[in-house]
């Protein structure tokens, strides 16, 4: 997914306007999907992590998936607190 600035720079003004009009759950879903995709590798069988570290990442990923439930009463993006990535 491209940022609004990237869409404007590319000349795709319609996509930039649509991205700017995105509601707080749309932003949450987009960011959550990016963070899940970035951390997919941590759950691979041959990932270079200890079982303990894989468990930390699994917990982080579950917290990302649970955001809509955890913050079901949120009315703005600023109210949604994303979990901290394991180191």
C-alpha cells in the first residue's frame, strides 16, 4: 500500500483522495495488514529465532489481529494503540 504522498507524487490523485478519506478502521486494517505481512517470516519453521522469540512474535501478531475487538469502541485512529514489536 502506498502512502498518500507517494500517490500524489505518482499522479494518482483519485487514489490519494480515497486514501485521505479512509476512516479509522480502514487505516487500522491497512497498517495491521502491513505489520502482519512484515512479521510473517517470524513464524516460518526455519526462521532464525528461538522458540521463545517465535512465541513473542506469535503473541504480537495475535494482538494485531485482536485490535478490532480490543478497541471496538474507538471512534478515531488515535485511540487505537498498536502492540509493540518484539526486539
